[in-house]
């Protein structure tokens, strides 16, 4: 259907259907994704393999940026490499990488680029880094609605990872443009949703099912390779106890920040009427980082024995298969 629209409609009408909230081709405001489809149609026409290839390239871009971001924050390129490799092969997010119409990789490229530039800005104070972060946030917001939590994620990076004291007024100046853009986008989204016909979208709203979905996605964080099963919740309980113990016993602010980040990335999807594995794409980034940190801790603990090194390599290989 997407390719058909790009093929049949004149370019101006096609773009108007994505850029004009009053005349949308779909009842979602995702102009960046619409431009992506138009560019891809120019290259691939009706060749489905080309669209899938472009989608995989976006996924690889997320992995590359994740590698550099984690390597910078942890000051350990090995941890960054393990996080990128693990995220790249997770199976829990299902069709998010294999289905070209899914906006998750596109939105995640801009979201993680925004976080990457924001981290550099916190360290350097250079205006160009702030501008890159803000521009990437705008593109993410116009790619998929779930990036609405990105300003909060940037604040988590600021408070829990940078460790630099900043006055409240100075911090407010940094975030004000993000919040203004968010309000403008929210006004457009509200207008679109008010015009949408009843029944176009599945039920979306907070209920008791929301909490069940939240725990379901959290269970996927613990074991991001398979479908949710009763054992997933057992592992979630064990991992949660260990996580809380490590945060409070070691006063580990970065680990606490990762936990908050995971919940933030899950929140936009919890109100849906069911769990969809495709929505786990962004939260899976936190899983990859946590597992990479765990493997690095094991490596350091057993680094003096050759057997432990071989065992660590074997565990990583099993995780990647």
C-alpha cells in the first residue's frame, strides 16, 4: 500500500499527505517516515528486497551509534562493542527489523543520535552538539510518537550519568526548546486524533492491563530472546532483587539511571491492548547495555584464569547465536 501510494500519487500530493495534518494519508503524523518511503521508492521501485535492505541498514546504524555512546559513557570500548553486538541479534523485537513499514529503527536512529550528541554536549558544552541533539529529537518525534519520552531520557542521562552539578535555571534553559517543540507537536497530534474515525486504532489507554503489559515488557528485558513465559516472570523477580541490591549497596547511580531509562522507553507502549514484540525494539537497548556490563564484570572478576576467559567468550557466542 505504501509503495502503491508513492507510485500513483504526484510527489507534491504524496508529501502533502504526510506533511499536512489536515490531509494525512494515514491517521498518524510521521512525515520523516513518509520522506523515507519516497526516497526508497526512487531507488528500489517495487523491489521488496531493497526496502528490507534499507531497513537493515537503519538497524545497523543504531548498533554503530550505540557502540560509540556506550564506549564513551563507560570509557570501555569492549563494553560498547558487546552492547552493540547483543542488541543487533536480539530476537525479542521480532519483525521490527524485518518489516520495512515499521518505524522503530528509523525513530531509534534519531533518538540514540540525540542521546549521543547530548552526552557530548554535557561534556563539551559546545553549541553544535546541542543543536545536533535537538535536531535529532525533532526528526525522531516526526518519525514515531514514542519518542515523546526522549526529553525525559536526556534528563536521566544528565542526572545519573554525567555527574556534573548544574543549577536549576541553567538546566531549564537547556531543556526549554525541547519542551516547546513537544508542546507544538502535541497540539498537532491532538488535532489529528480528534479527526480520526472511531475504530481505526486498537484501544489505547491506561487500565489494569497497562500494568500487566508493563511487567510483560520488563520480563522481556531480562530475557530478550524469546516469547514471554511464566519463567520470564521468575527471572524478572530474581533480576529485580539483584538490581535493587546493587543500586543501593553500591550506590550505583548509573545502574539506577538504566532502570529508569528502561521504564521510560516501555511507558509509551504499555497502554496498548496487548504486548507487541515490535514495540520492544527501543527498550531492548537497555537490555543490551545491562548484559554487556554483566559480561564485563564477569570478565574482570575471572580475568586471571584462562579458563574463565574461554568461558566468557563461549557465553557471549551463545548469546549471539
